[in-house]
C-alpha cells in the first residue's frame, strides 16, 4: 500500500497515526510540490487533496475518514474502535466534532491571520465556532491516558494532529490562553508522547513545521 501524505498535513497525520498504531506496511509518498497541490494531482485524487491511499489491489481511496474506516475494517487485528456499539459511537462523535468544529475553524484562523488586511468580525466568528467545538469535545474526553479511556482509539488519531496545530496557532494569533478552559484537550499534547505511534506523528509534524514556517515553532 502507498499513502500520499505531507508531514504537516493534519488529515495525513491522522492516517499515519492509524497506520503506525496498526504497524501496517505502507509506503509514504509526497504529492507534487506546491501550495495548493498542482492540478496534475487530480489524476490520482479528483478532490486534489491529501491523504490518498492506494490499496494493495490498486484501489484509490481519498478523504481521511473513509481511509480510516477502511484500515480499521481491513486490518482489525489492532482495533482502534471499541467492541461496544455505544462506545464506538462515542469515539466517532469525538473524531467528527474534532474534524468539523475544531480543525476546520482553526484552519480558517490560520488563513485569516495570514492576510494583510484582517477582518476582525470574521475572525471573531471563526473563534466562536472553534470554542464551541472545543467545549463539545472537552465534555466528552476522559482524564486519560487516552482520549476515551485506557486504549488508543480513532479519537486519539484525530486529536493528536489537531492538538499539535494549536501551538503554532496560539503563537500566530497571540491567543496564548486559548486552551486554558479546555484542560483535557490541552493534555492531548502530553498524552500523545506516551504512545509510540502518536509520538511519531507529533515529531513528524514538528519537523514539517520547522521546514514550512520555522517562526511558528
């Protein structure tokens, strides 16, 4: 199998964390250089986004949530979803809210703060969305050692890359106390380094940030 991925991409990092946790033989491949990814990449991914997984049979899969579910179903030996349906739903809820209501507004805040002319009203609106998402996730997290108990799950695969981007986000925005009301989400940084797969993802993202924007390290 092959995975098109970039070290700093949160979505790619989610899938790498799952791959590392399951110890799968997947070759990592960088997409064509450039931001955004060049048009030629549509020949591999119609959305022109990463990650993209090429399966052993040659099937092309894209969108992180789809790839994650495929890997869980195809390689169940190291499960990252609990056996109980209610617990599986809890894990999926945290992962979904983290993606849509934390990662999405965080990405927008990076973009908005990089513009020469900033729209304070739009920034405030995205910040409100972000805080709402953080509150929803915070209410559902356990006190460790992982997001929802004593075993790594999909929730940790999502939360680790998302928590990583808050270090450069707080530096860029000057909102150094942004995570003070969310101690369990904040602790994901500490929890990540306790697990080899998550620690590996964290370090890769750190290397990617140094190469891409060293002033935010």
